[in-house]
C-alpha cells in the first residue's frame, strides 16, 4: 500500500495541524517523527585539591592527591577568586610536606615525616591504665566503707535513742515508786486491835496444872 500524501493549501497552520493529527490518528498518513538532536555531553568538571603553605598562602592542584607532575596553582593577586600557575620555587605545606615546583608542576615531593613514636609510650600508657584501675578500686572500697560507717552510725544512733528512752522510763518508774513509798510512810497507821485475853476459871486452871 502506497503512502497517501495530502497537500493542503490556503489553510491556517492551526487547522492544518488538527487535520494532520486526525489523519495520523486514523492511520491515514504516517506520523512525521522529529529528527533527534544529538545531546551535547556535559563538560567534565575537574576536581582540585587545596592546601595551605606555612606562610598562610593557599595553593590548589589538579586532582585530589598531590603528586609529581601535578599542576600547582596559587591565588591571583589581582583576582582573589582566580588562580595562576605557581612560580618555580621550593615550598612547604603546613603539614610538613615539601614540594619543588617547576614550570607550574610538581617536580619533587617529600612527604611529611610521621611523628616519632616513643618506645616507652606503650608501657607508660599501660602504667597509667593500671593506676587508673587501682584508683577506681580504692574509690569503690572507700565508698563501701563510708556506706558501712554511715549505716553503723545510724544503727548506733537508733540504739542510743532507744536506751535513752528506756532510761527515762526507768527513772519515771523509780520516781513513781518512791512517791508511793513516801506516801505510805507519811500516812498515819491505825492502832492495832488487841483482842482481850479470855480469863480461865479456877477449874480450868486446876486442870491445866494437873495435866502439866
């Protein structure tokens, strides 16, 4: 089947677009695909490392790591936001790294020396740790003794309070007993009642003598 082509004349562009879309919808004409426009790749963003010299000057270099052959730049005095190739010189960074710049690139690089390790540092650390442990143990023992002493003081205080209370009760009892005895002494006693003796008859007297 041959492709049908329509030619519209003296029509407005809006009307022509609607008719064309309708013809494409009923598959009367093949839709015209737009020519793809090749996409432009995004420009590569370079990464820069940054450091500071001992005199405070800020430098930059291409890439993250500073190495031989890497371009080095320094701030442009006329433009604080711009950088210029670093002049030939031997420079030192704050961390002690020494580099030689030639033709704007690193020609020599001496990494910063690691701080010397004291051979006695390990033994000293172990000693400090042991002393700290012993001190903690002494503190724990002292806290336990202090707690025990406090508990004993509280217990003794309670016993002393109880003893004082018992003593006060005893004194009160003795006082009451003394007052009672004193009251008994001061109270006048009645004369004892003497029962009269029974007089015996002569006959009874004689009988007792005979029985004796």
